[in-house]
C-alpha cells in the first residue's frame, strides 16, 4: 500500500530551474526508444552516478502501475502546490492504462500546467491514447524524434535533434544560452504551434 509521500517529485535541476518534475526509470519504461535514443540518452550518466535517483524513479514506476496512482498523484501535486510539472525527465508513457491515468490527472487539476516529450507515439496503441491526452488544454506534448526515425505526425509539436535533416522549428533557448533555464523561458509550456530543436547533450 503506497501513500502520497511515496511519490518522488524532483524540486528543480539546472536545466529546468524551479520546475517540479516526475520521472520513471529510463529504457525499461520507454517502449518507443530507438537505438539512437539509447546511445545518446542523457539520463544514463545520472543513473550511473546517483543511486538515490535510480531508486526513486524505480519506486515511481511501481506506484504508477497501481490503481491508486491517479489519486496519489493528484493529492501529491496539491500538497506541493506547484503550478507547473514536467512529466518524464526520464522515462516515458509505457502503457495505455498509464496514459489514461495522466488524462484523469490533467482533467482533475485544470489549474496546473503539464509538459512532456514522448517517443511512445511510434507505438500505434499508445499514440491513440496520447492523442486523447493532447486534447486536454493544460498539457503540452512534444513528439520526440531523432535522425533515424520517420517523420512524426504534423498535428503535434515536435522535438527535434539539430543533426536531424527533418528538423524545423525554434532552437531551445537554454541550449543557445539565451535563457538560464526552463522556468525563465517557459516557451514549451505555452500554447504555441512551433517545434523545438535541441542539441545532443
């Protein structure tokens, strides 16, 4: 039996600034990962160095499978009183049931703003649910792409890598050192149509 305090939400990091983030273990919760993604995944180095991080994300993963996850997450976000949440600095939408839990969370917390990147769009049954999640007004979803992947659907915002010939959009302001962090920028949280382009970390 889990409780609200068992969910680990990071308070901030250098990239995000003072934006809360919820994560899962990388790779095992990433059904849409490509070989390119596994090679360049920036989370890997943190996993090697920080045992506390690995354990927390693994526990989040186990909690996310529980029927109680939706209520626990809603209560957690109310408790920490954070208006913004980055979903998955590590990990991804791994099942239809898990995506539907986030649909309910976003609907129940209209005063909160959510934002995420996902490669799970390449899995048809998951993409069907991701499209439902994307219709909710208080979440911004970017379909992540890399040079080895086919072009993502154009009715979504897309997160490209700068070496990708398909890349089009605005370069990450933090990568270009124009903003200190995501909290200062907030571009990805905004209801815009433009894609974003990242450097390889």
